[in-house]
């Protein structure tokens, strides 16, 4: 989870980051982080759904129980939605 922690450390106080697209346009991307899931919540989810979550996803949940990454601030759309336990 070094990548997520490094990304979070680069964000502004408003949870934004300046990015440059392939055409050279610079825009501001937003990030929305949920509260971390507890080990008990993760275990309860796995038991009730009869699944074992991948190790990397389990680690992500302990940082943020779902998130919206790289949301376009100018238009309020797009982004990468990583689902949480709910």
C-alpha cells in the first residue's frame, strides 16, 4: 500500500492534485477517502459473504473503506471508484 500512502501524501489540504493529461491540459483532480475498515468489519464481511478478499484489497480497506480517485474537479465527473465493504 506504499502507492496509496504516497499518493495521499502528495494531495493538497483540499484532497486535490494537479494532473496533466495526454494533450498537455492541466487540471485539478479530487480524491474522496472513506474511513478505514476495521479488521473485525473485514472479517465479518468475508464470513457473511463466504469469500476471502484479496490481500491487496484487504490492505486498502484498512486505509480507506472505498474511495473516489482522480475525480475531475472542473466537471464533477469521472474518476475511479473503488468500492468499500458496503
